[in-house]
């Protein structure tokens, strides 16, 4: 009787689920300790009210963007810590007894999921929020409250993927959890369920955010800004969000079917009762390959802005750049099967997907040549953002050549499931997405803070990153040639692999030094911020967002600009043409709302309860999320009004402040 009541109340949660190995326990204690330290600090300094009103309930996309970047930065540290453990295990060949095989596979699975879903996606949505509205001449996104909900669902996914460090375990089925390994028969624990719901909840948040920004770009551009007058970065976001709207529903359905297999005993992906594991693999990669371009297309847009600004030229071949973006977005849905050339699809199918994989390299190559031609005969200034671009060119070219090699099915048969593939993927994603994010961060940082980052420390960070990155992943290409496969936590010493694994481990350590210099750069720049103020246009940039103040006002634009040409504001600066005196009007801004975080908390209760089979709590969590949403949607409270007089007064203050900075 007692056991049945306990099972109803606590599901499959027991006291033993809180007991972990030393490394996992230490990480969990550190995470909980850091959380308590933050809570104590906020309480001691009486900052809870400030945090609630200025950040947690904020609907301002600039603040939501910063929160995305903070979460992504935290998860980057987690991902790097996982990478250090994995490489330390391989460099010592298990002799240090850091990790047992099961723990190694859990970390392996967590590292991939964290870096894609919570670093890559967090970074791009953070930049979308900060840059897109101001680039298209809009004060806000199309659906401000939906933007808040999207962020809090993303944060819930982040909490779920970190919870196994405190209670339970994480998936050991790889970062894409192929069945039958992820099925109940081989994985009856909670690890795969944590993985499913962390990705499912954050994925729904990403889908909602994609719809939001697609609508924002289509419907809220400044007067006169036609599609072919949009900045290249905005074009890249438009294509990325288009992919999100088509690809993420596939992920939602796939994870939902796998959850039904595990929780209700269905057989979508089992080998009995008509199920088929290959259906899962087709579905997960029908989402997974477009996901690569969801991440990398915004990075391409950032590099286009950076190269044009620091070459003091228009971007070479604007129209061809736009066509290339559209072509990449379309072709990204035609290549998913190259991820499983070795699984018996047949020569004709493999040939088609091999050809399409080669074809998608063409528009990507067009963009690289356009960037190079933009630099040609330009006055290139190798500031930190431009250094990240040059690092990207080196790493992306290396990874791209490896990708073209693997597009040949016969070659892929040799490289499949080897470390050559791991090296290729990291070269493209880290060299593309992360380097793009770092370039964008250095480029736009003064715009949103009002002061410059320290260049010297930024250069140190870049060189440690690029050298460490090449040392970390070039050996993996060689190891792949030598037959080393993925997920190895130990290997035969006579194979001669250990030296290369040690070099790869040293590379990861150098990357960590680069991250240290990035942190030092931010801290030092904050301390010295009064000595390095940013003007209204610190880099002499070309695009629309630089027409605003640094940092932008709450309302961004005092008056919505009218766009006449693609580089309207840059041309105005070159001709020294003074803008006409603005006529201020009243502005309505959305009021803050705590409903977003409340919905997020209920969703966290719902998903956590499903993981542990606490069905009564899952029902309460689901009902709470639904009721909160209905109450919020029925709320007709008016938005916040800024009067024209208040705006004029604030603009005068900003103008006087800018004159002081100039003097």
C-alpha cells in the first residue's frame, strides 16, 4: 500500500537518484551552490524588485536578446567543461580513471545537444533580438509577448538538460538518440526522457521565435525598405527563420513520437508491431541538416556586415549574395540522406544525395568569393571582428573541403562514424557559427553598451582560439584516416593514436585560455568604459541600426526613418548631409509581463513530471500553462505610452551626451 502511494506521488523518483559519481556530484554541487550564491546576493543587495521589473518581465527585445546571450554563455562554459573531460579521458586512454564508459557516453551526448541547442541557437536568437528590429527600422518585434514566452521555454530546456547533474542521469544514446538505443528496451532510465523534453521544450520556443522574426521582417520594415534594400544580415535572418518554420515542426513530431514510444508503449520506431528505426533517422536528419544552416546563415550575414564595414566598401555582389542565401535555404532540405549513406538506401539514392551535397557547396562558395572581392582594393582594417572573419575563412574552407570529400558515397563509407566526421562538423559549426557570433559580439558590443571592447585582449583571445582550434581538430582528421571512431573512451595503445589525442587535448586547453581572455576583455572594458566611449557609429558601419544612439534608447527610433537606397545612412554620412529635424510623435510600447516566466515554470513542472512519471503533477503543470496563457491573452490592459515631449527631452539629453563624448 505504502509503495503504491509512493509510486503515485513520486513516480520513479527514489533517493538513489540523487547519488552520483564524484565528478557529476561535484558539478551538481557547484551548480546548486552558484544558484544559491546568486539568490543570496540578490537578497542581500535588495535587487529582486529591480530584476523582476527590468529583466524577468521585460518585453523589450534588446533585453531579451541579452538574456539569450547570457544563457548561451553559461552553456558554452558547460560545453567546454564537457569537451575537456572527453579529451582528458581520450588523451590518458582511460588510465586516469576520470570517467567510466557510461558517464563518458552521457557527457558525449550532453556536449552535442548543449552546443547546438543552447549555445548555437541561444546566440543566434540573442543577436536576432538585438539587431533585426533596429536594422529594419522597427521599434519592436511583431509579437512582443510571444518573444518573452520563447525565451522562457528556451530557459526551461536549459534547466532540464542540466538537471541530471543533481537528480537522475542523462542520455547515453548520443546527441541525436538513434533508436533502438534510445528505446525502452535498451534505455529504461530517465536519461533519454530528459534529453527528449529538454530539446522538445526549447525547440517549441525556437519555432515560436522563428515565426515571430519572420513576421517582423515581412511586415514591420521601415517605409521604403523593399526586400532588395534590406541589409544582408536581415536577409540571412529571413532565410534562417524560414528554415526554422519548416524544419522545427519535424523535430517536434519526431521527439513526440519517440516520447510516445517510451511513455505509452507505442511502436513508431521499434522493430516490432510495424515500427521502423530508419523512419526516426530520416526524420531527425530532415530536421538536422537544415538546422546546420539555421545556425550558419546568420553567421554569414554577420560576416557580410563586418567585411563591408572594415573594407570601407559596399558588399560585392549584393544580388548574388541574396540569391546564394535563398539557394542554400532551399537546397538544405535536399541533402539529409548523406548522413546515412552507409545504411542501405541503394546506389541510385546515394548518387542523387551525393550530387545535391556537392551542389549546395556552390552558393556557399559564391559567398566566400564575394567577401574576398569586397576586401579587394578596399581599405581593410583588421580590427577584432575582422580577425574572426579571417579565422572563419581558414577553418570553414578546411571543413568545406572535407565536406565535399564526404559527399562522395564511396569515400563516406570509409569515413562514416569516424573522427574525420567529428572534425568536419566542428570545423563548420565552431569555425562558422561561433566565430560568427564572436565577430558579431565584438562588432555590435559598443552599439548596445556605449563603450568599446579592449582590442588588445580581443586579439589575444582570437589567437588562442584559432591556434587551439586547429590543434584540437586537425589531429581528429588524421585519427579518422587511421580508423579512430567516435565515442571511444579507451583504445588499444599499440594503434599509435595517443599522441594525436594528447595534441587535441592541448588544443582544447588553448581554447579555454582564449575564453579566459574573452572574459578578461569584457571585465577590463567595463572597468575602463569611461575612457573608451563609443560614438553613435563606432566602426563607421553601413547599415540602418547605426542611425540610433549608443546605447539605443528604450524606443530605439525617435522617428521611424524612411529608406531610399540600400546604404542610405552610410551615403548620408559620406555626403555630410544633415538629417532633417525630426517631428516627434507619441509612441506606444508594450508593458512588461510576468506571464512568460509563469508559463515557463508550469512547463518546467509538466516536463519534469513526465520524465519521472509523476502524472498528477504533469496534469497540474499543463493546466497551469494553459490557464496562464488564456488569462494573458484575455488581458486588454493598454500598452505603455511615451509622449512626444518626453521623447524630445530624452533625445536632447542623448545629443548633449554625445557631444561630451566627442569633445
